[in-house]
């Protein structure tokens, strides 16, 4: 449980770290990028609406200036002696017709304030404008554009008036601007989908209709900030909707040209950038989380497998250490057993002498033969025990290899005989074939025997695992290769080895056997022994087909 909790803690730490480390710089980069981009786009939006207001103001001012020039031209072409005559009225009629529907009507006002000549749809001839504000301003300044007012016609309109002194007296020529033409001119602003333009007077009364609502002479409910500069921009809320405003003074400060656009429309690119960045954050964050989950899980699984491998290695090392201790103990036991065996052998020799003396004087020949047979059997078994103890002592001692010339034709048969009985017990067919041209080799017979016995035991184990007690085959072959080297092959038709394990088959403590059935040291030791003898140990195997272990050893050249 403690290890599982430790691994869970490590996994959580890895997961948090792998999410936080890339997420923090991603958030910083995205935040800084969005802040910089939004500031830039907002400045561009403000600059665009401000420039639009300036251009629109200049266009309207140019239109009004052209109308002034038209009136001045008209007034200049009327001779002074015809101002009050019928011919003067005809001239004014021609002026209205030439205005191309820009003027609704034109009137000439005498120095006493009475409109002496009028061309238009209303009955305004003879009307006195002496007290009209626009008339007095035109007399004072020589030119004036009025605010929208009702006047005698009781219809919202505004006029352009000019004055000129003729014969020492001031005459005024005034014209009513076509409201439809002027409104279209003012509304002709191209800013997004919600951009609109309109004109207010100094009292915030509409001088042109507003597309989103606002009739002529109505008072605008929005509280506009005081304007001291010719152009200004600001943001505000009107009827629950946020707008970006640009205000431009015109008509000598009497009017304010307002250009406004909904904030969401003006800053749409910023909003879209925000959505894009949010999408990037969500997708990037999801990708980071998914990758962190996958990578952290794999790292933890690798750590667990490595820890399990280390734990297995430790257990194998402990088992190897116990085997080493057992080997040392076995050597001690063999030494201790060997002493009483020698004593028994000496006593048995003495017994032979006594029996010969006692039986020389006569006795039953059958009894004598039986006693001799018993003593011979005792000698045989004592010699076998002594041989076993010598082998154990020899195995337990670390000694340098003793190289000898070995004829493989006889040697391989002798080695095969060591495991032949074990093979037959399990119904395995053992075969040993050595080609006549197989060269002799110079090796330590004991070391080569250790290798061969290990390979044969492994082959028998693989065959039993696949075939049980029927159909198993193990073959030992001797031959020579093209370089004159001796080739020894141990082949079987057992379970075989899969390709993944083939790469690790000669590693220390690696075993394909079930737990408790092998130390994983046999093939590693065999590989080391063959290497020390100047040879090579290789393997070819297919799962379910069998294996072939091949030993190449330098041959003795005759």
C-alpha cells in the first residue's frame, strides 16, 4: 500500500508539473499578446472613427460652402436696378431651377426685412424677417447657416443666407436647404454595420434625423461631454447599448457632427481575437492536459516496471548469494564426508585381508563368494561417493582453465551420455552426429562440459514443456565451417523463444522459465565461458518451432 501511495503521489506531482510548466508561459504569452493586440486594435478603431468624423465634417462644410458660393454668385448676377422688379423674380426662379434640387426655395429680403421676392412652395412673399435671429446674424457676419427651426411655414428646416450692401443698403439672399439631400449627405458614413452620423446644435437638438431614432428638433437624451477641441472621441452608454463616439465641431462651433458606432462592432476584431485566444487556450490546455496524463502515466508505469525489475534483480542476487553460500557449504560437507569414506575404504581393505586369512583355512566356498561380492560392491559405492565429493570440491574451488586437446567425436558422445538417462525418462530421443572432418579443439574439458550440459538440460526442459513424454527430439551435431572452426549445434523441437526474449537471452538473471525453476545465470555463464575460449555462442529460435544454439570454437589446424 505504501508503494502504491508513493506512486500515486509521484503521478500527481508529475501531472501537476507537466501541466503547470507549459501552461504558465502559455498563459503569459497569450495574455501579453492579447493585451498588445487589443490595445492596437482599439487605437485603430478610435483613430478610424475620428478620421471618419473629420472627413465627414469637411465634406459637409464643403457642401455648405458650395451653397454659399452659389448664393453669392446668384446675388452678383442680379443687377441692382432689377432687385425689386419682375425680372429680378425671374432670375431667382432660374436660380432655384439651376440648384438641381439642392434648394427647396429661395427668397430675396429687402433692407427693411421684408421678403420682396420668393420662389418656393410656401406663401412667404411679403413676410417680414427683420426680427429673425438668422437674418440679424447674416447682416452682422455677411453669411450665416441657421439651426433647424419652424419659421412661418411651421416645418423644420434650415437656411443659408448671405448679405450684400447694394446702393448703401444691405440685401439678404436666403435659400432653404433640401432636408432630404442634406440628411443623405450626413448619413453617408461608412463605419461597420452599426455606424451612423447626425448633427446636433448647441442645445443637443437634432439638426438631422438619426437612423437609430431621433427626429428633427427633438432633444437628445444622451449627456454629451463638453467639447473644447475641434474633434474628440469618447465611449458611453445610450439606452443600454455601449457606443464609441466621435464628435466634430462645425458651422463655427454652432453644430456638433456626431459619428458613433456600437462598441461591439467597433471592437469586433478585438472580440474575435479574444474568442480565438480563448479557443487556443482551451485547445492548448486540453492538449497539455491529455499529453500530461499520457506521459505522466507512462513515466509512472516505467518507474514501476523499473522498480519491479530492480526488486526482481535484488531477489535474484539474493538467490545467487544463497547458491554461493550453498556451494561453499557443499564443499565443506564434501570435505567432511570424504574423511570417513577414506577411513571406511581403509577398513574395507583390512576386512579383505582378514577374510582372505580366515577363508584360506577352509570354509564354505559359496559363503566366501558372497562375502567377496559384498566387499566388491562396498568398494564400488565408496569409490562413487569419493568421486562425487571430488567433483563437488573441484567445482567449489576457483581454478584457472586447463586447456587440453579435445576430440569432439568422442567428447560430445560422452557429454550426451550424462543426460541421456534423463532424456529417456521423459520419452525424448537423443541423437549425436559428428562429421568426420570436425577438427579437434583446445579447451578446458570441464568448462565445455558445463556449457554443453546446460544447453542440453535447457533443450530437454523446452521439449518437455511442449511435447510432454512423447515426440521430443534433442540433437547434438559437430561440423566444421569455411574458416576451419569447429561448429557444435544443440537443437530441439521444444517451445522456442519469442523475438523479444531473444535479445535478452544471454543477459544475467534473465530466464524464460517459470519463477523458481531457473536462476537466469546458466546461459550468461555459458556465453562468458565460450567468449573466454575465443569462440562465439549464438541462438536461432522461433516460438512454437524450437531452438538451435550454435557454438563456434577455433579448430586445431593439422
